[in-house]
């Protein structure tokens, strides 16, 4: 609303300054209206109208969180030829770094682990990597690491999992 009032006042002032046809320079007036040389002064007032927040910018009081992680391949319950497993998905994390591990359903042993990069700082982007694991049933975990001292401080944020079988 403040922007509309200021813009309207500025337009009126500019039109008033252009009204003369003699080619003379407009002069500043004592009027509170805006002109080309005198900006409008307004006092902000509380408004019941909602204010827009630019996309990607948290409004006051919001806690910024990154979007969820999604695994698109392998799909849940899929049987994939091994030992190489191709993984794809989307996610976001601080500086784009997502962690992942593949854990045996039968033994709980970690078969492979590393990191990949996706979108950064709230912007969701694709990720892809390949892992080598032997035949068996596995659960893939992909997550955004916590930003506290040692990633265990905040644990796994926005974790996505999928269980699949390597033949």
C-alpha cells in the first residue's frame, strides 16, 4: 500500500512538473506532493493487507528449512542387477551436500556410504551417483546433514529411504 501511495504521489508530481509548455524548469514547491526534485514523504501505517515475501526469503518469525529429499531410483521394492546400483533423486542442503549410505536389511552392515551434491540452500536440485554393493536386500538412506558441531548434533534432516534388492 505504501508503494502504491508513493508511486501515485510521484506520478502526480511529475505530471504537474510537466504541465508547463514554456520549456522552463519546474521549481520545487512547498506542497507535500512529490515532484521530480522533491520526494514524497509518507508515514508508514499498519495495514490489514498482506505483504508479499519474495520467493525463497523467509518472512519474520519463519524458521528457514530446506526442502525434502526424494529418491527417484531405485524405486521401493525394485530388484536391480548388481553389483553397481545407480541412484537418482532430488534434494537440497547447505552448500548442496547430501550424505548417503546403503545398509544391509539382513545384517545392518553399511555396504557403501559417501556424499553427493543436489540443490543448495533451499533450492531443490537433482543428484545422481553409483554405488557398488553385493547381492542382497538393502536400504538406501539420503539426507541433509545437521549443521551443528559434528553432524550428530542435529542428526539427519529431511531423510529419504528406499529398500530394494540387488540380484
